[in-house]
C-alpha cells in the first residue's frame, strides 16, 4: 500500500478505541490546554484586528467565534479561533516547533458545527487523527531549515481532522490532503522579528484544514502523490532523506503524537529550559542586585530562534515569548513566569530590560547530543561567585512530563485570565466537561461554555 493510502485509511477507519491510553491522554490534555489559551488569548494583539477584519468581510454564518460569540463562515471562525489559541504561546508544541492543538481544536469545532454537532468520542478521535498525521510528517529542524513546522506539517494535519469530521470518502480525503499539501507555508523569520504573523500562521493552518476538506467535498482535486510523489512532501521538505513509507510505518499501532510537549511557562518551547533554570537560581536566593551577568547556552537551533538580543519592538509579548534573554531576566526578577509577566507593560519595564541586556545567549553544538531543549544557565555574581545550572529535558516535554495538577493549574490560570468575566465564572463547568469529554453528547456544550 502506498503511504498516501495508508494515511487515508487511517483517517477514515480509526476509532477512539484504537488509541493507546497514552495517546488518548495526550489528546485530551491537548484539547484542555487549547481551550484555556483560546479563552485567555482572545483579546491579544492581532486577534482583535483579525476579528474586525473577518466580521467586516462577513459571509455565511456557519460556526462560532469562541469567547465573542460572533457567527462567521466555518473557515473564518476556525482561522480566528486558532489565532486566539496561539496568541499566548502557552499551548502544546512538538519539537522542533510544531504547534498542532491550536489549529486542530478550532478546525474540529468549526467542522462539528458544519455537521450540526458531533459527540465527544468522535471529536476526540478526529483531533487524535490530525495530531498523529501531523506528528508523522513532522521533520527534524535541519530539514525545516527555517520553515515554520506549524505552517508546513500543520495544514495536512488539519485537513485530516476536517476530513474525518465532515465524513469524507477515502477518495475525497485524498483530495483534501493533496490540496492541503499545496497550502503549506511559513517561516521562522516571523518569530525572530516578533511579528503577529506567528499567530496568523496558526490561523491560516486551521482555515486551510476546513477549506481543503470543503473543496474536496465539492469535487475539487489535489495531487494524489502528495507524500511520496516526485515533487511530494518527502522530496520538497524531507529532501528525500525520509520517505513516505518511513512516515507511515506502524501507523495506528505506534502513536507518535505522544511526543507532544505541554508548556509549564507561557513562552516558546525553546525558552522553557531557560525559564526553569532561572527559577532554580531564584530559589537558591539569586536576586538581580547580586548579578553581574547571566550566560545562557543552548543548542544552535534554539539559539537561532530565541537567542537574539532582546528587543521588544512593536509587539512586546511576541518578542518576549521568543527571547531567552527576556525569559531568564523575567524569571529572576519576578521569581515566577506567569501570564501576567508577559503583558506589554511588564515587558517594557526598565528593570527587566536592563537585566535582559546583561543576559548573553550562546550556542553550543555539543548540546545537540543532550536533546533539543538542552539548556545551561550560568550566573556570574558581583562578588565573584559563579553558579551553574543545567537541564536536558525542559519541564512538560518528553522525559520530563508535567503533573496532572500542573495541567489543571495552567487551565485554571488561563480561564481566570479569560477576556470578560463570563467565561471565568464557568471554570468549574468547563473543567468538568473536559474531564468527561468522551461522554459529551454534543461538543456544542464546550462552545456554549466558551461563548460570552
């Protein structure tokens, strides 16, 4: 069987009972994490502007904008909800930077509304299918070489979720995935420059997933050799180093989505190690007035993305989310790293910017052997002392998972920061619904609870 056909069969035939317990737990956690970040990120820069743009553009009222309650075409609702889900950069991620949940959950909710509702079991299954497809075609950082993994692997993953929920036939699933392959795009330059495009790319991924499934429903076709064809995904992005057959090996038996990481702190996954080590130093009594300078050492890949000198620019939250210097300085200044520490007024504070200017970030190729998130932090004290800290697996990522309490605390933190008081007042009902997601008769319950 061709690898494309293996993917199509997996999307069409997989049921929730086929998931391993770990895979099911990962997907349930992914949904909860993104419900929280959507509620908390709805009013962030880029989200409000995009909402006004999409409302002005109008169209058929097919799906709900979470938090606000607007009704938009399903593609537009998915786009806006995904942009809001990514705004805080506090959701799931997969090395080397693939953000699946923030696209898949909005895609699934929009398609559920297009269908007139689906139960929790089918919703979970569709998200799991998309997450596994995305995890399977995810690539090492050297092959992405600056492409944003979310914009490359994400559209195909979102199309898989949408195809399942819209009940496409195998032939039309093939067309949806082929069309989505032609929608792949995105560069990490968006992150380095601290631009709102980081969030917008997430929205485009969800929009593409819904749109490509709808186009396939309308009998529009895409390339059938989207994975292993002469100019397919394996050639263009994997550069013929990873064949399609390798991506689909043991599909349905080995669940790659379990390699998903969940962030302990509201910033880029590659800054999680820096923040954790800075907080360890703080716990040891290190304070800003004792510091001559801070040295952070990370992998070359991490350094390229988050190792540049901190400059808040026009979008301070984005700049801080993708700055190891800011994350180290903020953690040592505040003794914590919470959503409130990534607000623009906090980021622009003279004290944290001054400490960030004394934080030097270096690349060390030898850390590649320790893991993609491997980080070292050295504090040079004014009295001449040198304090060193190190971590290979950042908290929340494979090898160092968060506890159930950590996950629930993050969800509650996000819901308490939700735009407007209505949603935060429903925290207990949301937590209860998420805990019994597979028992929901209709996921419209989640949409209602997440709409002011």
